[in-house]
C-alpha cells in the first residue's frame, strides 16, 4: 500500500467539490460532515477533498485535522470511483485521533466506500 497521497487521489478542482456537495450524499459525524459521490468510474481510485474553514479553529488545529484525514485514507482500502469531501466543524476540537478515526471509518462503511 502506498504511503504517499498523490495527486490522483486528491480532489483539486472547485467543480469536483461542488459536484460532491450537490450530488453526493451527506453523512454527519461528531466534528465533521462527509459528502460522498459515486462517480461510477471504477478505473480510477477514490479521491479525497478536505475543507476546514477558519471558524473551525486556529490554523494548527485545522492542519491537524487534515493530516488525520489523510492518514485514515492512507490506511484504508477504498473501492474505486468515489469522490469524498470531508468538511470539519468546530466540534472537531473535542476529538482524539482514535475517536476521529473510528467516526470517519464508520461514515465510510455506511456510505459503502470501504472495500470488503
């Protein structure tokens, strides 16, 4: 399993984020909302986008959430063809990494993104 989080695994275009928001399903968890869109393209890996607004806390805290999210995605095997956007809320400050990892994994399982 690759330890990097390359460009092919990231959402980079604003249009991709907007499509996930508008057409994807929203899955809420303590501290974040996860928008999951099944693109139907099983030839490319699932892609991740992360948004953390300034009202979510100071920069060092928002950066921590982003690192945690990328780490969870590196550790999991996901089905190909999904666009996933994780948006953090201010309640994320109360989460430890273990609780965050469990919550995000649970959301991905409910969205049927995890490979079996």
